[in-house]
């Protein structure tokens, strides 16, 4: 099974690929430079053409790419979030449709969407939490 993994160089992406590497053929996709050394695609998920090319021939997509909103402020923060979380996700779903990929796993970070640090303990998610 050939699987496109966005955010492949992040903590979750690396853990997924390590845990299942024997059984699955991953196409790592990330903005990190190290993805090239791992035989993957270095691009932003906001790059529609790159996403479409990478998804070709895949049986599934695992979307783990996110952006750390806590690292930037103001308009740049909003633009970065919109580009990665909204445009990027749309690109992935459109690529899945175009290539007939029927399996998409969408995971994201609670920190990105709700600015909640939950390294210690738990976080309650409801409509009262502000979106970052």
C-alpha cells in the first residue's frame, strides 16, 4: 500500500513511519529539508501542484502537516494558519478526489487550532475555546 504522509518529518509523522515501515510504502511530504534525504517530497501542502503530483498512485493519504501558530504573531500568524490548515487541507482532499484515493486520515494539533498547551494533563475542547 502506497501512502502519502504530510508532516512526515514531524514527531507524529516520524513515529508513524517508523512503526509501520515494514508493512507500508510511504511517500514522505514535508517542508523540512531532511525529507529529501528520506526520499520524499519537499514542498508546502499549500502548493497544489506538488500535492497533486505526490498523491498520484497513492492508496491513502495521512494528513499530519500543521503549523505552529505560537511561533508567529498577527497577520503572519493568520496567513500561515490559513495556508497550511485550510488551503493545504483543501489541496489534499482535492488530490484525493482527482486520483481516486478513498482513504484519508486527517489529524491535526490541538495546539494549532486552540492554542492549548496540554503536555501535562488534559485539555477540554468545546466551542468556548478561542481559535488561534
